[in-house]
């Protein structure tokens, strides 16, 4: 009897908490601090398999499909989940070379940075671009099919980027880890 009362009370509070989260979804700033153990379990499972069905996800975390769907919606709207992606094999697509490129610009003015960033976003071989502190202004990770392809990218894209005064390229010999998942 007591077990049933406790189960119903816990169930009520869980529903009440989810209802509050639907009415007052957490802001992006408080989203991480508002995650509970079910949210983090859902995030871990989604990082392992972004194509998991809602029904299977719900079953694995101990929720009904509708409650699981509501929580997913909250996680998406709060920005904790920013998208769902297929992880492509660069090797299978014949991109056998990864270059790490350090870029120095002529200055750090807002207009200079904005023009560079708008232009670098157009280069399809740039996988990642970071604005940096320290010696270089930007670090890029670039995929190329081979050295001749990288030379083309360097000549046609990197050298043509606005405000670039120095390009320093290094080539990855071997990938040791590529961790798309964040520990939650």
C-alpha cells in the first residue's frame, strides 16, 4: 500500500516537474544546470545513436513515449540539442588528408574578423574554424583528397581570404581520436 502511494506521489512530482519545464522552459544559460538523470541518460543514448526511435529511447530511460517526446522538445528548444547529424567517413569519401591551418590576419578589427569569417564559411573543405587567442587569429581543420587537392584549396581559397597575412599548415599523420560526443 505504502509502495503504491509513494510511486503515485513520485509520478505526480515527475509529471509536475515536466509540466513546469514545458510552461517555463530553461534558458540556454540554465539548461545544463536543469538537466536531471533522465535528461542526461537521453543525451547519452542520442549521442550513441541519433536515429534511435522515440519509443525505444522512452523505454530505455523509463518514460512513456509522450513524456520522452516532451523532454526531447524541451532539450531542443533550450539549445541543449542543436541538431542531428550523420557522421560521414572522410576516408570513404576519398578525403585522405587533414590539414590543421593557422591563420594570421592584418588586424583584429570587428570588420576584419567579420569579413574573414564570412569568406571562410564559403570554403567547402573547411570542416572547423576557431577564432583563437594567442599567436594566431584562427585555426582551421581542412579536409583534402591529397596534397595536390590541398594545394588547390590553399591557392584558390585560403590565399584569397580577406585580410590574411600568414598561413601556416600542418598535416595530420594519423587520427588518434575523433570524439563527436560530449561527456554528459
